[in-house]
C-alpha cells in the first residue's frame, strides 16, 4: 500500500520535502536540492516496498547505486554533506507526514523497509560524497607535487648549466655566475 501511495503522491512528497529545507538554519537549502536524487529514490523505494510486500528479498542495489551518484553529484555541485543527509531525511519525514494527513496506513514491515532504504541511501550518498572529497584532495596534492617537481627541475637545470660554464672555463670560479 505504501508503495502505491508514494508513487501516486511523489510530486507532493518532493514538494513537501523541498518546503522543509528553508526552515532549517543549517545546512542552508540549495536550488539544486531534491531535483534528481530524491524523485528517483522515491521510485526505487516504491519498488523495494513492493518486493517486501511480495516477500521477495529486497534488492537495495539500485538505491545504493543512485545514492552513490547523488553523493558524487552533490559534492561536485558544492552542496554540504549535511544538505545531502537532510534531503533524504526530509523525504522520509514528508512521506510520514503526508501518509498521516491522508490516513494512509503504513504497516510495521513497510516502515522498517522505508527506514532501511533511507539508511542505505544516506550511507551510500555520504560515503560517495566523502570519497569524492578525498579524490579532490589527492588530485590537488598530486598537482602541487607536480608543480614542485617542475620548479625543482628548473633550479637543477640552472645549477647544471652554471656548473658546466665554470667547468668549461667560460666563467671564472670567483665570478658572480659561480656564486
């Protein structure tokens, strides 16, 4: 039942979750919050709820994979990790509030599945967000090492040319070039 409720009220859930964002003092809302990741999450959540209802082993992989992509994209867009977490939390709260308002029953099994899906999505989005940050730090460090190596190479070449000039007798050993 919750799966059908989520699919038929997906736009209302996203709108309600989006409306929650400005009420937070931190992290601040973003114009790109809730535009891609959460609507896709809701479709995947409905699929997981259907699997749970049919007593089929719930496949969390699609949720994990899209949350990974969402975490990467959020990092690249400059969102904070708090914004990523709150996007999913706001969606979960919006589902619960709307279901309560519309007297849509949520069984305990559905509630457990909802929370497990949220847990997987948040964990994977945060992990991927962190990996993206670590990758950026490593890339910056590699770039800095490259610049350092280049500058040291320039200094070494200058020293070698100076030494060759002194050794070849083109410049006197007491000259300013030798200094």
